[in-house]
C-alpha cells in the first residue's frame, strides 16, 4: 500500500497544473511558458476574437502583468488611439512612442509602447505603404530589444482600388521583418470597418483583407480579429457587407474619448466599447508572448 501511495504522489507531482487560459479561437497547441514568468514563452498562434474579451478577464493579475515586461511596439492611427485609451482604463497603459524612440529605453522603458503614424513618421491615413515603410524603419532601429510587433491599418488605408496591392505589400513587409529580426513575434489586426456600407467606403475590401490575414498568418502568428468584434461576429451588416455595430461605434451616447462622434463614413470606437474591445487586444499580445 505504501508503494502505491508513493507512485500516485510521484505521478501527481510530475504533472503540475497550468492556469494559463487557452486561446478560445485557436486549435494550436504550442507549449506556453511557465505561469507568472516574465520571460517570453513559445507563444500561442491563432485568432483572438470576441472570446478574447472574457479570456483576458479570466487571467490572474500576475498573468496580465506579464505583457508589461515584454517590449511591444504598437503603431496605428485614430482607432488605435481608442484601443490605447481602453487598454489604459483596463490597467495596461501604452507608453508614448515618438519619432526618435526605441522599443526599450532601459528598465523604465520596457513594456507596451504605442504611437500614431502621424507623430512617428508624419504619415496620414490613406497611405498604407508609407505606414509599412516607417514601421519597418522603427522596428529595425529597435531590433535588439523588440519582442512583439503590432501593426494596424486605418479604415482609410484599404479600399477596393488597392486591396490586392496592400496584401502583397503587407506580406513582403512581414517576410522582411522576420528575416531581419529573428524571433520577433507578430500580432496582426484585421482592418477596422466603418458604419457606411457604400462601395466607396470599402468595407467589403477591408473584410477581404481581414480574412486573408487570418488565412495567411493564423498558423504562425496571433491575429487580433477586430472586425469580428466590431461586427459582433458578422451580425452587423447591410446587403451582405459587414459594418461596425451601432453599440461599438463612436456615437452621441458613447463618444470616442479622443475622436468624438463619428459620421457614417468613420469607424472609431466609443469609450465604453474601447474599454471592452481593448481586452481582446491585450489578450492577443499575451498570446503572442505567453
């Protein structure tokens, strides 16, 4: 009997419990790092959508805080500002990243860094190729310290007129960064949608690029499926064209904290919506480095 009890104890000790939450939208089974560790693990590639909001809430405080110790660069424009404000409200603020900054300025500069393209490179919305160029330059400047890259298009960057060209440029961009910075993790973000579904606003093109991102990168990287959350998994649409749900858009009842109230041709997030949706972004970053 004593031998039996000893064997049972030995088996139980050799299989410690793991309190990490699995990616709720991915079947990938990559081995995560030790719970609570400040170092990067192997990551968990896959798609983070609506379920990522609850998954973030279910993480322990120590697990959430891990992302504050990884050097993450998030460059974006106005919808990204909404996400940054939401992340700040959730206790995970992004430190400002400017034109001459690096991803790690020492012990005081580690962690989440966020910047807008107009500040970092003087680039406005509607110029996706210049955004790619400046992100590449900034990432290479921080190549010895950068852990996780998060690039986000604006809703004016992807239209029917450039959809396929954007895919080609983006894939080349990703391939080059992988070569230049071995081990760099990526969080892709499906392009944000606007409320109007008219052809000139390009929601169909943005959805096409978003699906292409998921098909292309879900096996190797993390995709933050902003479109799935904005549309409540596709339930918000008109004439089979997806659009941001009314409850998520910046409106008179829930204006954006930094961008005010939207017209139909815009797609900013309301303050309450950004606080909720940003949890999935934080979870996507966590999945990239866990």
